[in-house]
C-alpha cells in the first residue's frame, strides 16, 4: 500500500482539479491538441501561484462518457498533457479518466511519473449515467502489480456521485468503505450526490472512525465550509469552487483559489 504522507507533504492537502477541454473524437471537441495543452498549463500556473498542494487531471468535458474503453486518442492526449503538467508543476499529481477507465489511468500515471489515480467502481457495482459500472479492484490492482507501479496510489470513490446504488442499498457507506479498505484501496473519496454537492459530514466522520486508510472529500468544499471538512478528512479535492461562477466548466479564477488557500493556511497554522 502506498503511503499517503510520502506523496503529500502538507497536512490535509488541497488537490486542485484540471478539467481538460473536450478531447479528440468526443462530441464537444473543437480545439486542437496544442490548445488543450496550453489551457491546462495556464491552469497549472494559476494553481502554483495560488499555492495549492497537488493537482488532479480529468477529462470531464468528454461527455457523454464511454465506459472503460475510452479510445487510444484519449489516453494518448491525456498522457501528453499529464507529462507536461507534472514537469511544470513538480507537485503531487494524479489522473482520472472517465468513465471508469482505471487501467488506462494507471498506464498514463506510470508513463508520466504521476503519483496517484482516482478510480471508479473499485468495490460494489453501481448504475451510473453512462451505464452499469462493475467492481474492478482485482483487475486494477493486478494490472498495477504487473506494471511494477505499486508506488502509484489508487484513491477510490465509494457510493459514487451521479449514480444509483439501489443494488447495494443494503450495504451502507461505512461497510462499503471497509470493503474498499479490505480490497487494498490506498484512500477513499467521499462525495455528495452530484458535482459541487456537499459531502455528508456525518458519513465522513463515521468512515474516518471505522477505517485506517486516508479519507478524501471529493465534492462540495468551499471557502465557507473548508474548515469543517479539514477537521474530518485527510485530503480535499476542489474543482467547481475554484471556477468562475462556481461551475466546473468555467475558467479557473485565481482570486478564488488564492483566497481559499489563504484560509487553508490560516487553519493549518
């Protein structure tokens, strides 16, 4: 299992999201690859100037998402971008490839020197808006072992947002968290029901009490509630709040990131 504190040097690291512009072959693709890269690197510079602790790259603009097999063109462009993001930032960096393309994310992380991936569907299948996502811990961790990339952490969503969990309704979130821990997750990502929706603080507290692996908040953290969430988590992923108007698809807002990090550093001190 990868040590969380080996990756992140700050307590309760703040992980800023880089939502890439729509990639080649997807319905909203309209920029060339160089534009996609340049936009991502401008966001890296904003995040670095504002003092975030880590970065997470994601292809969120590739709607509607395919399941698992995203296409070589997506993997190739994300690898190219990830390599440049890591090289420029020198920060802990991770990647998620939607939807549930966890092995592709692991391959990109290995090729580009990233530190972690965010994985969907690790334990217990669920019905997402892109269809049924089967549990995949066994194949993903065997793939990581085969690549010799055990140094790359796998942070796993449980009771994932934008999904129905009716088929596992009799398995509560703490049981799900314990199952992910038993299946060798390196960290748990807890979210609200959809993007930008606040996570349930009571669930976070219960999971953190029950489990002995890191617990990260994956949605809904703002400058107004960050103190509350820092008190009950090991890391925080922020996307929508850092964007203009608070919407994930908008441009990154330096002032919002800087003000947020000023509050975070005050809490730390």
